[in-house]
C-alpha cells in the first residue's frame, strides 16, 4: 500500500513537473520580466504596470569592457553589416531603426535627411554642453519630421544662457527598405542601427510575448563617448 502511495505521488510529481516546464516559465514571464542578450545589446521585457495587455522593452548596450571607443568601433561595424544584410534580404514593410548622424545637425539638416528617406521620426536625441559638461537629451516626436529648433531645445533643457545645444545626433524612425538604403548612402548618416526592429521580430516569435502588444520600446542612443 505504501509503495502504491509513493508511486502515485511520483506520477503526480512528474505530471506537475511536466506542466511547469510547458506552462510555468510562460506564467512566470507574464507576471515578472525576462532578460535576453545579443552580442551587442541586452534587452529586458516586462509587463506594463499601467496596461496589463502590453509589454515594455528596454534595450541597453552590452559593453565587454570600459573602453568606449573600442566598443563604438565594433558596434558601428556590426550595425553597418546588419543593415546591409537587411537590404540584401529584400525586407518588406516599415522597420523601426535608430539613425546616428555623422555630426550634430540643425533642425533643417536633420529633416533633409529624413525627407530623403521618407522616414517617419518618433524620437530624437540632441547633444550639447551645459556649463561645459556634455549631455544628451531625448524627446518624443509626433512625426513625421522634427519640429523643435536647437534654441527651443536649449530653453526646454534649462537656462538657455548656460546650455549650448550642438544639434540632433540621433533619431528613431520608421523606414522601409528603400528608405534604409537611402540612409545608408547619405553623407550625413554615420550608421543605421536595426536593433529595435530585430528585437521586435524576436519578440513576435517568442512564446512568452508574441501575443502581447508592445507599449514601449526604448533603446539607449549611441552617444557614449560624449564627444561632439
């Protein structure tokens, strides 16, 4: 009788254990968060506290060391190769990309780049100095193009007398394959990072998150060296 009880307990344990392997990780993911890693980024996914049906995604650089210049060189080369491969793969539809300009641009200069690629901007980053200290400031944009002048950014950041906004250094935008090709060839563009769309594609295939809408997807813009 005792052996039969042990056998029943063992079978129940196997059933429960099998159920957890199938459903447990997904259940945990839905009530907490998960972190993933790629060669150059790590990204965290969690349920949005204000909208239980959506998720928030945060992407940060995966730095192998403290040398910002070494990391930047590796990052730029890898980003260029990935973007070129997307062109070769004839991707369709709009893609969420981050565009890093080769230098800080004025409002007019940045918009000329965006218009040439028929890009729809939704986030921007300006850089400059405040009391001699470098800074980067990020803003949400209503699109499809940038609207705030550098002087307006200086006034929004603080005392415009102590703030020197050098220009727009990066934007997040939606582009199609043709627009991506234009950006890659533009003299004012240093690199186009396809990581945001790559993460979106991965989440669309991930069983934990594929049925959840993305409420927000944030990525740290590559202005780490602080030189402009």
